């Protein structure tokens, strides 16, 4: 049963998190709402190319309750964003400014702070004060240097990749165990059936009509239900393949996982379905009733894990609002900034602080 709990939950989390995003990323051609409502979404989709400049504001909040401990992480920020016309360098093709505040409580080392970010001309500038970590003056690093650092770290993780080294990820996990799934016809058929699984994706035009940017917003909410996914027969081939691949991460032999029967995998998924209960993921979109453009994107993750006598609950909320869409944006490099290498910035202010990490993650999502 321990095997079932471990890999059933792995399957639940992998299936819901990894599948929901790409399904939602599709355009509105799969809309199941009334024709007039689908028209609103398809028009907003076609107008996305026009949203090349705006002011963005985000609110990010995480609450975790394990029974014995309650943790809260929050961050918020605002600033302009714009795409640079005719930019020859992809990394210099946009400009952004973001002023953020963040805090963590309940960890035993509560802290709060501010982070200021500017991206312009292919350079990331940063300053901030988070807890005891302070960076009162602007420091900058080239995005190309950050890209090179990321590529080198990825190469180290994969043992050199194309250079002929081992392709194993940390922990000895062979990535081919996952990429090879795409060569399995049964897995591909299972993936293709996901959007049609009854109850997995629920689309709704809500009665909420907030005012933003001088116009009423039309709110659409997509709800993804792990229980509906895990209880479906269509998902069995994909789940079996994922459980087998995930089992290798825990040291199980390929022979042991290959011997799993459909009934055993179904039992694991039913166990995970019961443990996760009514947990769900909701994606929210706001469309301006006047300009037919997207003005907000939200994500709400609600987790209720039945863990014996100590259930675990968690909520993640992110809402990004866009105003002044189409208005010119000018972002300037800060005066007196000191250029540093990526390693220095990674080890700078807030590098080991939860508020800084949370605020930066939310800002990245806001982009």
C-alpha cells in the first residue's frame, strides 16, 4: 500500500499539473460555452498580438496548513512592460520595471522586504532589502550571461548532453524514461483524450464583472479536477507509463514496474483520487467589454490532502492585472548601476530568502 500511496500521489500531481497547463494554453477553439461567450474569447485571442505594452500589477499568496504549522507567503508588485519594436536581439526585445514587496510568516524565521527590478537593453538590474539581506544600490547583469549560465548548469545536470556525457538527471534519473513515452501510441491516444474527459475541465462565464481600466470586465473561469481525471478509464495508459517512470526515481527496477497490471494502477489512482478529494486548479481570464482584450490572468490552486488525522490544506493565488494596454512604455536603465556576473547576482540580496524567491517567481509569472 505504501507503493500505491507514493506513486498514486505522484501520478495525481504530475497528471494534473503537467496536463492542465498545456490544455489551457490552447486557443478558444475548444470552447464549450454559449456561442456568444465563445466569440468573446476568440476575439480576445486574436487581439493578443496587439497587447505589446501595458502596466501590470500582481498579487501572489500562498497559505499552507499542516495542522501543526501554518505558513503564509505573499508578494505584490506593479510596473510597466513593453515589447521593443524591431529589436534585433531577442534578449533585448522587451523592457520591464517591477517594484515588489513580499513577506513570509509561520516559518520560524518570518521576514519581509522589497525588490526592485528593471529590464532594458538586454540587461537585468536588481536592488532590494529582504530580511537581513540588503542591496541598496542597483546591480546589473546581462541577460545573455544569465542565459549562458543556465545552459552550462543544464549541461552539468545532464552530464554534458550532446557532448557525449551521460544523459542522467540528478539522482540518476534517465530523462529518456519520460521522453520515450511520446513514442508509445497508447500513451498518445490517452493524452489526446484528456480534454474530452467528463468533469476534468469545466468552463464558466461567471456573474462577476469587475471594473478595470475604465471598463467592465467579462470573467471566464476554467476549473481542472484531478478527481475526474484520475477516475477516468482514458487516463490509464498514460498513468501506467508515468508511474513506471516515476518509480525509477525511487529506485524501483524497470522489471518491477513493467509487471504492474491495469487493475493495480487503477487502485493506485483511486487511492490518490480519494486522498486529493476536491482539490482543483482554477484559471481565470478577464476580457474587457469595450476593447475585447485580455486584462487579467489568474491562477488558484486549492489542495486538500486527506493525510490520516492530520489533513493538509494549501491554497495558491496569483492574479495579474493589465491596465493602460497599448500605451507607450519607456523604461530607463538606473543611474550608477554596477555590472556584475550572474554568480554574484545569484548570491546577492534575497538569494536565500523566501519572500525574495516568491516575489521573483510571481514577477516572472506576471511577465
